[in-house]
């Protein structure tokens, strides 16, 4: 849960300051780090795939919120 919160906040920061390509890079980094953890633990299960999905969702939701706030402040 704490990791998802950190990823959500980093997604907001990316959305406020950068373009979507940085969010894609951040998502790729999350997938790569999850893959390294799976290799280290030698455990790939449905639960770990759901956790990866939740982490990617947190990043994307944060990015969308940050981008929305950036557009709202630019247009107002």
C-alpha cells in the first residue's frame, strides 16, 4: 500500500511537470523492478501479477490527476 502511495504521488509529480513519455518510462521502470523482485524471490503468481497491475494503476492514476491539474491551471 505504501509503495502504491509513493507511485501515485510520483505519478502526480510527473503529470504536473512532464509529458506522457515520462509516465511510460516510469511504468517500464515499475515493471522492470517487479521483474527483478520476481527473479530474486523465484515467485511469479497471480497475486504478484495483481500487485503489479495495482502499482501500474497507481502510477497512471497519479499521472492523469497531475496532467488534469496542470491543464486546469494553464487554462484558467
